[in-house]
C-alpha cells in the first residue's frame, strides 16, 4: 500500500460525494479510511474494497478519529482530508511520485 487517505467525519453533508470522487480519481495502490465520528449521515456511502468505514456511536473528536484512522492505515504515506473535497485524476500517484 502506497497511500492511506484518512477522513475523520462528523456531520459531513458531502461525504458520499467526496468518496465517489476519490474512487473515480484513485489510480494507484491507495486506501481510504473513514471514521464516522458519532453522527449519522443522510446519504448512503459508496461501497468499494479500497474504502474502510469505522463508525463510533459517540463522538471522540477529530484528533482521536484521525489518530485511530492512522493506526489502521497500511500505506507508506498518510494524507488527511476533510469530507467535502474533490480530487484530480491520479492525484495519489502524483503525490507518491513527488
């Protein structure tokens, strides 16, 4: 695994769209780890083998959620993003190469 993308998310309205955008634009050996921090989400999240979702019933906060995601990560590099982002095609390969 080259890159692990960490997404601590609490009440992120655009999380499903962010994950859909990631799936389309990942070109390398990249995983996505989402920590749902004690909130429910209005839209179902996409299912993809590269995405791991962990749900906490009670909020633990962004820092702990990020640290917990980092402990699960298998990538050589870590990238923390918010649940409302968009990505360039092959962004992961470009970042690891740089």
